[in-house]
C-alpha cells in the first residue's frame, strides 16, 4: 500500500505479525531498484496480475487441472511485491506521484482482491459459485469502509482484526495450495461456514469503525461545550 503525504499520509500504523519484517525488507531493497523501474510502472502492474489471477482460475476450473492455481499464487506473490515497492520507490526518489499514487494504488488493490474471488468462482457451480461472488462483494465493503472512515477521521486504516493486505495475500496463497493438493471437495463442504465467518468479520469491522467515529463526534461535542463555557 502506498504511504504518501500532502493529505494522504494519515495511515494508521500497521500492527500485524508480518508488518515489521516486511517494512525492514522494503527499506533495504527499495534503494537497490534499477532507475528504469518507476513507481507508476509497479502500480500499474497490478492490472496484469489481476488478469492473470482470473485467467489461471478460469483455466483451473475449465480444464480441471488445479495445478493452474500455482500460477495464480505466483500472481498473488508478484502483486504483493510490486505493491510493496511502488510507494517506497516513489518516496525514495521523490517522484512526486503522491495523490495519484494513493488513488491508483488503492483502487487497483481493490480490483486485485476482487479478482482473486472471481478466479476461484470458476472452480464451482451453483450456490458455491454465487458465494464466491458475494465474498468478492465483501471485499468491496471493506474498501468502502476504509475510505469512508478516512474521510471521517483523516486517518487511513487498512489493518483489521490483526490482518493486513500482506496477511490476506498469504491466506489466499495457502488456500490455493490446499485446493491444489487436496482438491475442492473440502472447500465445497466448508464454504458456507467460511462465507459466514467472512461476513461476520466484515460486520465486526464496520461495527468497530462506526463506534470509533461516534466516539470522535462525542469528543468534539464535549470540546465544543467546554470552549463555550471557558
């Protein structure tokens, strides 16, 4: 995710198991990128990774060869890599793509996350296919929640329930590996429970977000009363 300034730098601290080592890795490698690689190029690579994860999911579903999901996992890994370094390179070189980077980076993150579920949808028929599409909609709800909360609090929070974008991608890759190694039968049997847990998590995130914003409103109200009596 891009960490940018001039109105777009109010990102909440990343508090996950992988956030600290990931940050050290980014700070170490970002200065070593060749000059012909620019931040906007890395950002736009997510378009390619999104088509790839959908395409390989389609191939796995239509051919019945689940090993195509290894290629899907490669797309997820590459999207993590380019997403890590687009903002870091831009800041290191002072490229100036602050607002554009914030907008396009996060918009394409949303596109990619939805693409993962779309790719999986080709593995299933009937109700299971529809559940995948509704889980893609759930990713949209999380993104809308994040941006509306940013508008209300001027702080951009992308880590929820101890899970950030990196952890989410890792979960996706582990699911791909489990499907490839054990087939889709186990997922078909458990998908309804996963679907319910997924949406329960979204409800918890939205509940906590609105509670935090409500508390901010009450703080502002109390501060206004204090000033009026001061």
